[in-house]
C-alpha cells in the first residue's frame, strides 16, 4: 500500500495496489498490519455508505467528545473532491485544509482523523462513497461548519449556484462563530 502524508501530515492519502487481468482487478483496500506499520493503527467499528448526485456537497462535519470519529473514505462508484479542514486549536495548521480526488478508478482513500472537519463534492453522477469510522455515530456530538465559509476559502470544484446542499448543512455556522471543539 502506498501511504502519503499530505501537506497536513496527520491526513493520509492511501492508495492500495490493484492487480488487474482480463477479468477486472483485485485490491486489498484495508490491511491492519500494513497500515499500522505506516503509522495508522486504528480499530474501525462501523462502515457507512452514501450515494450522491453530481454537484452534491456533503459537509463540513465532525463529531466531538468521546465519540469523535476518524474516517477512512473511499469511492466505490464515481468520484469526489474530498476535503479535510484542521480545527485543532493550537495546531500549526489550524483552519488549513488538504484535499484529494478520490474515485473508483484511482482507488485512493483519505484518512481523516478526529479534530478535522470533513466534506466532499460529488464530481460524477451516482457517486457511491464508503467510509469506515472508529467511533459510533452520536447525534448529540455532531458539529459542522458551513461548506462555503469565506474564511476557509475552500476551492470547491463548482461554479456559483451549482452546489446541491442539504438545508441542515446550509444553516451551519462559520468556523469563527464556533466554540473550540478540539484543543
């Protein structure tokens, strides 16, 4: 497995090898021992899957407290622009982001640990995203920041007015209006 530390080194881009032949391909997408050797030693407890239409923006979300989640995100069908925003107060990269294109074609995965907001934009129709999490869903621990917070200046791959965003996500506050969630 190829493991790359991005500009914010706590976020990892993981690209499993693919073994292709005339039938298709095989890929080992998660191997605890190999990833532990690369510094990612995590126990996943749940898998989640979403389907999004082209232009759908999901995020920016996190969970706080004892159920703060780390996520390993990959795409089963289609493609996304995936983003992680560091919201760990005191971090040298606080308020900064890293992003990657994840697709069914490239097989890349993004490890987003707790202390980061996570979001994505579907780049293709009927995009299926699978993410493994290391803590249970906890509605009371849900937090978020509006996807287009001008202070974050995220380079979403959309033209103005193209984003399809849930009412819940549109109403999220700006980061500057949030209490510190991660110190």
